[in-house]
C-alpha cells in the first residue's frame, strides 16, 4: 500500500514539472521532509496532503488510491457486520440511513470498477 502511494506521489510531482526542492518550497516544507515522504519513510500530515494535492492538481483519492481501496474493503466487511445488528430507539432511522448510504456508495464504486 505505502509503496503504491510513494510511486503515485513521486510520479505526480514529476508530471508537474517541479523538482523536489521546488515542490517542497511551494508546500512550505523542507526538501528533506518531501524526500522522506516520497521515499515512504514518513507519512505526510493532513496539511501536507492538502498542499500536495493542490500543487499536483490531484484529489486525495487519486493520490491515495491504494489506501482508499484498502479502507473500502475494510468498510465493506465492517458494514456487513453492523447490518446484522438490530438497532432500536430514536437513532435507529439515522443509523439505517447511514448504513444504507454507505452500502450504496461502496456498491456504486465497486460496480464502476467492474464496468468496461
């Protein structure tokens, strides 16, 4: 997972035409921090992720595709377990709506990936 992220991040910078030093300067971080991020020895902070996604013109999801895929798979498993539980009370309607929305979202993404 981290290997794919590092490759995607490095490729996004290269496609941007920026050197590591130039990108680091734009992002307000040191060149050594960006180097560590690109080498996979340091995960970026949320602020750094936001800066890099803006600089590269990429969404979080496109920069972190492998991480999002792993999270979606885990959410699907966890969702299946939660859907088996029966919830009563004032929060039951919101609970069911949230799970339904999440299921639809995960299904729509899965269907889009399977489409030719």
